């Protein structure tokens, strides 16, 4: 079992890799949450995001952010792109994906996203 569908009020399309012309999956149920209060994690991990989505544990969504040691730039070329609510919606790059409630009946995934249009002042 996964997170109840009633807790996933919107949908998204997933593209692989970021910038792909056609979606890998469409109409994926999700819940979008703004998350700009993550500065402590930014300082400790070097990753930053603007939103996250919760989605079923069975969805194939992949992060792929890399960073070269000693360089303060992130590379998103291998991460998925999420468009919410669909192909014409806002574009996000998948920064990091984690499984939540692992082994529980309500197991689900949380994907941390960086809005493509956003700029970030840095930590």
C-alpha cells in the first residue's frame, strides 16, 4: 500500500532527462508543497530546493544532481524534470528523492524540487 490518493490532490508529468521533449509519465498524482525554509539543510548538504512533492512509492522518479568537489555549481543534467500540473505547467528539476515511512502501510516518496524559473541567493 502507499499514501492514500486522497492526499495527492494534483498531478504532474515526469520527463527524463531534464529537458526531454516528451514525458516518461503523465498524470501522476502528487501533492506540491512550497519549502523555502530549508537553510540548515542547504548549509549541511550543499543542495537546495524550492518545493517538494509527495507521490506514490511505485512511481519511477529519479534525482541526478551532482556537484564537483570544490565547485559551487550543481549539475542537473541527469535528474528528472517535473511539470506541474502537466506539460504546460511550471517546470522543476528533481534534486533529491527519498522514501518516507519505509516499511509502513503508508510508505511514499518525497521528491525535492528546484523550480526552473527560480533564482536562489545561496546559503
